[in-house]
C-alpha cells in the first residue's frame, strides 16, 4: 500500500506534520483530499490507538474498521454524551412507535372487515401443474418428441392425424413364432447320426 500518486502526504501524516512513507498504515484509508475524516478519528480515538488497531487487523478488515471508526467519531462529536448509542436509541423508539401504530390500524380494520384482518396473511396455494402434452411425431428428423413439435419441422399428433379412425380396442396381431425366438434359446438341431 503506497501513498497517493501526487506524492502528497496522507491526511493522517499531514495533520500530524510528519513524513508519509510507503509503509504508512494510514495512507490507503485517509487520503489527502479528505482530511476531516482523520481529524474526527484522531480527536476521538487518538492516532496511536488507530495505528495500533490497524496493525493488528489483516488487510481485508482494515477498510471496514476505518469506516466504522469514522462514523463513530463523527457521531461522538455531534453528541458527546451518547454518540452512536443515541442514534440507535432514537431509531429503536421510532420502530416501536410504528409497530404500535400498525397494531392500532389492524384493530381498526378488524372492526370493519372482521377479526381475520388481525391474522398474518396466508400464503397462496401453488399453481396447478401444466397439462401433460401428447406425444408428437416429426418426419424430419425421425423420432418421437416428448416436449412437443420442433420449431423447424411441422409435427402432427399421432392420435389426431395418423389414425383418424382407429378402433377403441386393440386389434389382434398374427403370431409369428420364428420372429419371437430369442438369441438366448437357439433352435435345437438334431444330430443326423
């Protein structure tokens, strides 16, 4: 981490009137164009405490630590007694007021439309599953497609077009023994001898 490209000292070194080196722990987090940030942190926490804190943290945590220190220092200077705790207390009090107002509004609404207005909203039922598509057959390329016709080829429904007058019961098929022989059971051959 080095100092700025203009070779001017970081805000911390400028305020402390010392030479800013390339190893300066403040340089990446207190740029020279924002001296007020370091001034607040220095006044509340002290430069040596901040340097010690930054040196104990790994590089990935330092930016967040400096942001937190700057925010806390500014809040402490605005409200020396409570600082950040005062802001948190004000926000918690406001949240409590809003929850009370919401409960009052729900009670008033329940007097008009019934007690179910006080209940939490029920989740809506899941949508019904889409209807099953019928098998379609495409001539190009040959084969059946479960997901409907291909956009590049016209397909037709087997039930509607291929056999428009198909019987409702299956037709008997001729029984061909020679076609049903399995390779596992070859035809037995008799020995001529």
